[in-house]
C-alpha cells in the first residue's frame, strides 16, 4: 500500500528537472519551464483532500491504528522531504526571460545531469536519469559494429568535467570543508566570467523558436546518407537562416579555441605588453601550428601534423556528415605503454586530453564525441588488431602510437583492420603506412604527427624560469635540462568523504619509467591532435558556407560518406599482386586472408570497446558441475573519480578548455546548498552531505527500463550465446582425441589484474580492486586472462554464429604460475572430471581461491613505486610441470 501511494509522488519528483534527448545526444531544453513548487502543490493538494487516503482505508478493512500511525509518520516524512527538496531545486529553467536555445546546438553538458554536484544528485534521486530516454543508434549496414552503450550516452563523466557553471573541485565528494568547496566554486565562477569577457562564448539561438523542429530519420538509410529531399522542411538542416547562424557561431567557437591553444603555448595574438601580433607574426605562427597538406611529408616541413590532400578532403566530408546528421564521432588510440600514459592518471593521457578539449566543442556542434584510449602496456597493437572489429570497434579517426614495440610490417595489420572493421573508414595517423597508397589506388586516408615541439613550445630552463611560462608550456620542452621535465601532477588518491581505501595508497603513481611521458607532454600531444580537428572543422565550415551560397541545403556530394567507405574497403579486399604485402609477409604462413577480411574476436585483456561483451569468459563452456572461471570481483566503489588537480588551471593562465565550455546562456537556477552536518541523526536526511554522496553513487551505474534500441536491435554475433534452436551452431559437437571425450575442466582460473567497465573512454571505472594500492590510476589496460596447467583439464569455448574462418589464440606459457585452483591437486580435475555435484561459488574454498588469485596480482607487500614492470608485466618463468600421466 505504501508503494502504491509513493509512485505518484515519485512521478512528480521525476519531473522536477526535465531534459529531452534526440539522436542519442542529450539536450537541455530551457524553453520548457518546470517549477517544482507548483508540481508539489498540485500533488500535495490531492493528499490533503484525502482522496487517495480514503481509497486506502476503503480497500483495507483491517487497517489498524498502528498502520495509521505508520502512514502518518510516512506522510510527515514525505511532506518534509518535499518541502526540503523544494528549497533545493526550485526551478530548472530559472529564468522568466525566454531563451531560444536550440535543441540541437546548445550546450548539453552539466546542469541537473551533473550528479557529482548537490543539485544533480538530488535530481538523480528524483528520478531524473530514469526519465531521460536514451536512444542507442542502430546501423543498417550488416558489418557495422555496435560501439556505444548506455553508459557512453549517459556520459556522467562528461557532465561532471564540462559543466561551465560548476567547478569539478567543488564537488561534495571531496573530503573538504564547505568553505573550501565554496572557495573552489568562486575561483571557477571568476575564471568563467573572465573567459566570457575576454574570449567570448557560444551564444547560438534558434531564429524560429516556436517552430517544431522535426528530426530527420537518418537511421533509416545506409550510412545515414539521407537524401536532401527526404529531410523534413521543418528540420534545422533545411532552414537556411538557422544554418547560416550556426555556421557563423561554429566558426567563432573553433577560432576561439584555436587562439586559446596558441596562447597556452606562448603564442597569443594579444601580447603581454598589450600590443597585437602583426600580420607577419601571425603568418609565422600559422606555419608553426599548421596542418601541412601535401602529397608527401617533407622532413623539413614545419607544423604540427601532415595529411595528404585526399585525406584532408575526406576528413572535412566526415566532419560535415557528423554535423549535418547529429551523429557520433569515434576517436580511437592504439599503442603501447607510453601512449597509454603509464605513470599518470588515466584522464591525463594524450587521448583523454584530446577528449577533454574537444568533447565540449563537438557537443555544441551537435555531435557526440567518444574517445577511447585502447593502448596497452607491454604490448603493441597487433594482438588487438587481429580482432579489431570487436575490440577497437567503429572508428572515424585512429591514432597509431606504438613505435616502441612494433614497426613496419605489423603496422600493416593495424592499418588494414582499421579500414576493414565496421562500416566506417577512419583517418589514420601513423608512422608506417607501408604500401597502402598503392594497394588502395591512393584512396587511403592517412597522415602523421610532426613531432618537433622545440620549434613551438617555449623552453623550460630551470625551476625559477619555468614558472614564468604559460601553464600548459611548463615542463614540456627541456632540451638543455631533460630531468626538469620529469614532473608529474597526479597522486594515487585524493581524500574523499565517501570512500576510504582498504589498502595503503602509494605515495607516487606506478609506471614512471624513463620512457614514459609525464602529463604535460600528454597534454601537448593531445593539443596537437586537437589542432588537426579544429583546423579541419574550420575548413569544413568554409566548405559548408561556400556550398550553400548557390544551393541550400548543402549538396549531398559534400557530406554523404557511404560510397567513400565502400571504395576504400573494397580496394583492400580485391587488390592483387605477385608480391606479398607487409601484412601478408608478416602473417605468412598462418593466413594472409587476415589482411583482406574484417576479423572479430574476444579477449580477457582490457580495454574492450563494449566492456564485458567481448570477454573470453563469456564463451567458456562450464564443466559438468557448472564450474567456469570467474566472475570478476565487483569494483570496490562506484562513481566518478574526483578530478585531478592538474585540470585546475590557475586563473591567471589561459585554459583552452574553459574557452571551449563557455556559453552566454544564463545558468539553470539549481540550488546546490546542502547540510554539512556529520552527526548520525542527520546523515540520512535528504539534502545532507552523506545522502548526496549516496545518490551520486547510485546514479553512476543506474540502469533503467527506458533504454531504447532505435528502430531495431542490432546484434553483435560474437557476444551472443547460441540458442537451442540455432541449427547453424550445434552445441553438442565435441572434438575427440583417441578415446577421451572433451569434457570442460574444473582447474582453469581467471587471472584478475583489473575489474570494472573498461572501454577506454572517460566513463570507464577500471582498477578499483580492494587490494589496489593506486585507485586513482584508473588505467583501462590490464592483462587479465584464463590460467591453467597440466591438472586443469580441457578449456572449451563455444563460438556462437561461427561457420568458417581463421582462429588465432594468444597464449603465454609463462603466465601460469601458482594457480590457486590446482594448488592442492595431484590429478587432472582433482579426479572429478565427470562430477555433476553443483559447484558452490560462495563456498569458503572458492572465495579463498579468488582471494589468492587477486593476491598473486597485487601482493600487499610489493612496492610498486616507480616500477612499471612489477605493476603490469610478468617476467617469464619456468614452464609449469606436466602431470606424470
């Protein structure tokens, strides 16, 4: 009865802050005014009139005085809760003045979706996240790879890090006093006010705010290449005034951010003495920061990167397609430990630094940017490329950075699988394009970074002089004093109110080997790739503006991409030559077919583009008693890792990210006040600090029933187990050797190096094992695996939907050591191969094995400080003994 009565109130609460969502990209609709007090007054009037209360009494004739008292208390509590929340979230829109923000091109990040701020946590408690409908885009292309999840689209990390009105350092999650949090917020407010005044800010509005904008159904056609004639007349793409205004605002945004990056590295248009750069000085600066467009990369070229003319044109067309269709844009990095960013916090790494700047830019342009750091320590890209379709996923732009571990021929595997995997064909940044220009008839899209920061970044000379440089330039260029640039800005833990690590946290992060770069270098490299994108966006807007001067909307040939993708993929599949390609030469004699077809696979290594969906343990066939390796331990805590101080730029320095997130839209009037009392009597009261922390945790991984697959469900064959009626995949076929039947063994173990949702994106939550001594490390790469020895029995995999193909397997004989599962056995499967007694995973023995398995990876007495090898690598050991029989 109580739940029946609370449901209507919960529905009212869920409407306190209303957000709309389209095409998978959440948008804040400020035109829709939702006033909390009015909604509560309406709901509470019904209770006061006694209508609902009477119905309860009539339905339950055994209603007792005790129940009356309980319900009375509940009613009092709900009244208190309503009145309290009414003072916390008074009105989402908070403005009487009508603001004609565009649903498609405003700023969707932050506000009530920032659950790591007080008002966002309260909104989540009120059902705000459940109310938002998430559309997971589905492609019509059969070989497309599902590469986005609800977690990516909820993007709670982005809402936390890119909220222009709330400092991430003012979050109630920090173990700081209210006065310290208020000071952090004031610093942020002052910084953003100064940015808006000096640099300007995004201020696009819909010129026809009362017009109902119909969204084109791009998902109904291949590659989202909808014909202009099929775009509704009321869509923004057909409104010339809207488009011209958007192009102008987009160009201004891109220009501001470019100028901000110039200033971050000591080349501002407005100099310190108040004078402005001359035309000649601007031209010289452009030569330093330019993306060189040429058929060949000359070693004498100045600039940050080089692309071929065909690549530049293709990049522009891909960006136009993404903007016109309000699509997702995938950025993927593949590489080794240095590219991965070992020694730094995960969000400080080069691909995440790129995302930190570019995500709010793409957001305002109506595009959802998903960036993934898929690099892995101790390895290169080959092991992932072999199953690139299912591990890397879709990519629009791929950055290869693995020269420390592989060169030449293996890179051809990466390049070809990048082009063949999925429906999209990416731009590839690489040092080794090999023979692909010839094999693709010069259609391959590629380029490389010109890695010569000495000409661009001011030199850091000593500890005194370096402090006079712009913040982003400090500790980057140390030609004369290399040791000066070995400065890191991250710790293993920052005190929080909600989490106390079980294990003592290290004083410094692991992995700070001499060949690994500190965070300032990663920021520089992230900015370099950002400049490639910003200059391409600049050119895309020029093409768009020129294209509609004659015909509006923009002609399809400027932005349709399907034919471009098909030509490039087909050229690799059909190329013939008497000379083996580098890929074929490298993989011969195993299978040269791998160089011509898209490869899929599964792994227990991390990261994986879809979290657990491609994990090997999903395909392990259980033993007769139900045993199979796993599962992974639950992360020690959920929610966002608080922001690292390196993102807190002093206000006297230029911060390009602050320029990127700035708008002129009035802030939503969300009341962020909370009770800071810590006594037990106040801890569970809505609005108290502990209550807020709990709601932030609940919101982080909350699943809801409103998640929708748009149009249809796109299946991922390798992630689906075979069904009983699936004739193409018999589940009863066993391979036999001699007279022995292949029966799954009970001695295989899951070697756990990390756990959590590890897709390489900002929304990952990796490495949160209770035994971890560096919880803020947060890196996604981990060498999990299935371990067995001569006593473990058979390891059987069921590969769903597989009819023909090539099977590769990566096996490390040196990794199987000290296996807890077989430690006390003397024969295969402990003599219980056919035992069908159900395996009890919760038994003390099973728990002890799991504890011992984790302890093998993270010994408590191991000092990981400054040791990359002990943190992620295992040196080869002797081969485990085989059984005597």
